[in-house]
C-alpha cells in the first residue's frame, strides 16, 4: 500500500546517487543532479534511500493515528 512517499529536500540533496544505487525497486532516479521519486507506485517505503543519504536529504514522514474504536465500545 503506497500511502506516502519519502520526502526529498532538494536543497540538501548533493546528487551523489547513493539513494539511486540503494533503492531495491528503482523508484528513485537523479534528474538534474537531484534525487526524485520517479516511480511512486514502485516505492515500498523501505528505509534504503533514507539510510543511504549522507546529508539527510531524504526522510520518510509518518502519521500517528489512534484507534478510538476501543474507547467507544468501552464507554
């Protein structure tokens, strides 16, 4: 399920290509010497690109969601 994609800070991206080499699904490519998610449907949201990035330009945002269904049943 692809509900989110890694976020790439283009100001921090040096274009080293480590993320491209480490991406197991080839979802990342360099365009104009910057990392870009070019195949969003291929991205599995693993941490390979984020770990490979020495400048911290790639991050995987997440959202915390609380399941309130248990609270409603107890009330």
